[in-house]
C-alpha cells in the first residue's frame, strides 16, 4: 500500500530512535503473522553515515539494528532495491542523497515518488533543515506528499524546545562561509566540529 512516513527533526532529536521503533514494529508484525501477511522490508543508509559500521544503525540512546544495506549513491540504491525488492523501504539520513557524486535531490525525490506509485511503503528519516536554517530539498519537497510526519524534538541547553541544529567548532558557531555539509564523524571531531540541538533564541 502506498504510504509515506517522514521522520524529520534536528540533530539529537531522536529521529533514529523513531526509525528503530518502526523497524521493531515491522519485525514484531513479521514474527506474529502468517507467511502470506509478512511484509518484506529493507533498511538502507548512505555509506557516508559513519556513526556505526556499514550494516548497523545505532540511536543516541544505544538501540541498534544490524541488517542495514549501505549504499554509495542513488544508482547504488536503485541496484539494491532491485536486488532486495522490499515492500517497505526504510532510508536513514536521507539528506545525504542531496550531496556528492551520483546524488541529486530531484533524482532521489523522483525515485521515492516512483516507489510510492508502485504501491510501496516508504519511511524516510533525516534532517529537516541544515545548520544555517536552509531547507533540505528532499524534506521540503516530500512533506506535502507524506501520509505521516513524525517530528521528534529534544531540549536546547537553555531548557527550551530545540527546533534547530547548530554546528560548533571548538565550542563556537561556525561561519556561514563553511560548507553546508561537514559530516559528523571522527575526522570532523578531530577538527573540533560538533553538532548540537538549539532553540530559536540560542541558535
Ligand atoms: Zn536555547
């Protein structure tokens, strides 16, 4: 059945925990129902996401799922979709399909629309806006087409609700001349970069 779920929020908002909650419900469904009612699902993530190894997704609270298919770009995602042919497609950190060789937001959006037209269920998880407050094209284009939007929030260091992502370098906000994408991984941590959730006042 065509059904698009978007899980969008700031850094540290619990997006991945929400994704893992839905994955765990799918596993529970498949473990309880008759063979004919089982729903084949595949979880994909971009290779660029390096918070965990290439077959695992881990939430900040420590929940994990370790049957993930890591893909290098949109063409690789299409190949793996053909190979696995899932009824339900789950994609983590979808904003990364907007950057790098082989990626382009409109190509990703068209692929998602094609999957939905062929009666697939799609669950996308990602950032709703970049650290400078700009929209990601994937989230802004697909929001009006979603059947369900999950928008978890966390708390800013001041105690207010955080609705924005702040990039810091050695504790200070980074200049707008820095690239929009600096991946949150060991190499960026070595350069002093970190990301934190912020309310509108502190951002
Ligand atoms: Zn604040």
